[in-house]
C-alpha cells in the first residue's frame, strides 16, 4: 500500500515545499481509516531519492547475507512458537505477547510514551512489540531490548502526529 504524505505530495520533501494546511493534511489522511492503519505493522515514509544517490558508492549488506539472517530469524521464531502452532511473530495474538515478548522496564516506558505522546492504540502497541521481537530475532538476541522496540515504533510513521 502506498500514499502521498499530503494532498500536494510535498510534506517533508526536501526538494519541494508543501502548500497544504494542517487541516487539509488531516482530512487527506483521515481517508485511510485508523483501524485499517492499525493492521499495517510497518509503515514508513520513503523520501525522494536524488539521481546521484541511486547508485551509492558505499555498498550495503548483500542480499545473500540478508537472506541468511532472515532464515535464521524465521527458524528462531518457529522453534519458539512451535507449541502454539504459530510459525512466526506476525502470527502471535495479543495473548501470546506476555509469554513470548516480555518487556523490561525501559521497554515498558517507551511503549507508554508511544501511547501518551503518539496516541498508539492497543493494536499499534501489540504490532510494535511483534516487530520489536522480530528485530531482536534478526540480531539473534533472546530478549527485546530498548533499541529494538524504539526501532519498531519508528516503523509506525502514520501513527505519529502530523507536523508541518
């Protein structure tokens, strides 16, 4: 699913200037219902890419390495969730989170801020926890740490307040 950030398409675009009012942006974004957005675990803004950046000089991680990491994380998830007849973190329901995604005090504070400041719903919190668990699995870390949950919250860009 893809959408522009606002009616004119230039909100947060360094190359263009947004001409939309706060109310126009809110009205535009309200066309996508909150319950629908709540069901999308990863929501990211993809900024415009300049031509010179299309072929970066520095190489990132190669696909084969990423594939190995993902396969390893999937095996970790399968092993962890096998007794519940669940195959991956995305399949966990809220009742599974307390058992498989225990949060330390720091993570609880971050999640509380997501609710208080960003207006996260219960479903958005559960989504962030599942994504945080997946990020920890990709790092082969047994517990969700502060930076895993913080990164997961960053993947919920449409849950954040509109700034202009």
